[in-house]
């Protein structure tokens, strides 16, 4: 009995040495194979991802039933890197390490904030919904899209400020330690990353009809300004003389991981990954800009052709003998 009480006392005195956030046991050494073996499909997030995929596919099916076209690439973007990317870092075995390794958490951060939102936006789910919903739900969705709240949060400067400030506020305050200790806060952080990325990237790269969208030159400038952000954040973390999360990671006593080395890796992931994604998306934005310019040029050409046709018809009518004045 004394032996049991001693174990209970030791465990209660240092719970983080035994348990990660949410009561999960501290995981074994990280390997690529464990990304698959530790996969969890019984979470609310997995259900939400399946539901989102099902609704999207049902919308595409409805369009095709009535003979309308929906680009296959949009479906691939939404289901693949969009929902699939979210699942890859939250439902897969990575979730077992996201409170044990800061580097794994940073992979989640990058995908949820910078990769998945981009491809969700390129999937144009709002446009799909507007084309398939009945009249009353469609009007409600339009009211939400054009609401004052949506206009404020989708305004590029507001979205940019949220996107830039939030990670600094999270990692360099006691808030990050709190998210490690509480499951609900940790999962809310994941949702927050995804929402922040959507708010930032949707007005810049998305295909859906959003209010107050900037012209392409202004969007390209804002995207360019975002490039150094993750570089600064990553270098700051790499050079920090304190551990993010305080003594959380050392208290886990992981023999197979050094918290200081892992923090350097985590900062490097933010630095390299942020620059790569930002520059790539800047290129995507430029391509969209070029295509939009080409579409506008073709539209103007068609309008000029119609005007010339009308003028020729008028000249021909005037030149016809017997035409009344």
C-alpha cells in the first residue's frame, strides 16, 4: 500500500513527466513509421474532415447531374492538400508527438496556417455552395459573405495583421504553455491556425466572390511583405535563450530528444518552410494575375469585334440603295 501511495505521490507531483496534454502517454521515440501506426480516426476533427469532404463531393455531384461543369483541379486542391493536408498533421500519428516535440508542432503550424488554407481557397467551396444550394440557404450564405464582420476580417490589412501578430503572441507568452497543458486549448490552437490562414489567403488567392477584394498588384505587394515574417519568427526561436513552453519539454524526460536541439529544428522549419511557401504562393498569385489579364484582354477584343461588326452593318445599310433616310 505504501508502495502504491509513493507512486501516486510521485506521479501527482510531476504529471508532465508521465503524461502529455490531454492525458495521453508520453510517446516512444519518433519514427516515420509511427506517423502511420499512431493514426487516430476517432476524433471530432476526423469526423469534421470527412463531413466537409462529403459535402463538397455532393455539391460537385449535384452540378454534374444538371450538366454543369466544375473544374477537376478545384476538387483535387480542396480534397488533397486542403483537407488531406489538415488530416496529415492532426489525424495522423503526428498528433501523438505534437506536445512532446516542438518541431512536430511547427510542422503542424506550417501546414495548418500556410498550406491547407491556400488549397482550400483554390477549391472555391463558397462558389460551389452558391451554385448548388436552394434559394433560401443561398441568400443566407450571401448575407454572411457580405456581412460587416466578413468585410472587416477579410480586409487584407486586417488579415495580414492577425496572421503576423498571432504566432508571436502565442509563442512568446504563457499562452503556449497553457495550450500544452490543456487539450481543448491545444485543439483550439489548431483550429485557430487554420482559420487565420484562411482569413489571410482567401482574399489573396481564393476564387470565391469576397467583398472588397484588392486588385492583383496590391495583393502581390502584400504577399511579398509576408515573405520575411516566418524568417524573423524562425530565427528568433532558433536564437532564443529560453525554451518555448518553459520547463514543459524538459519535464517529459525524453531520452531520445534534446529540447534545445529540437527547438533549433523547429525554428528552422518555420524559417525554411515559411520562405518556400510564401515565394511559391507569390508565384501562384502572379500566374493568376497574368491569366486574369489575358481574360480581360480577350473580353476587350470580343467587345471591339462586336463594335466593328455593328459599324460595318451600319455602313452597309447606309450604302444600300433605296434605304430610307
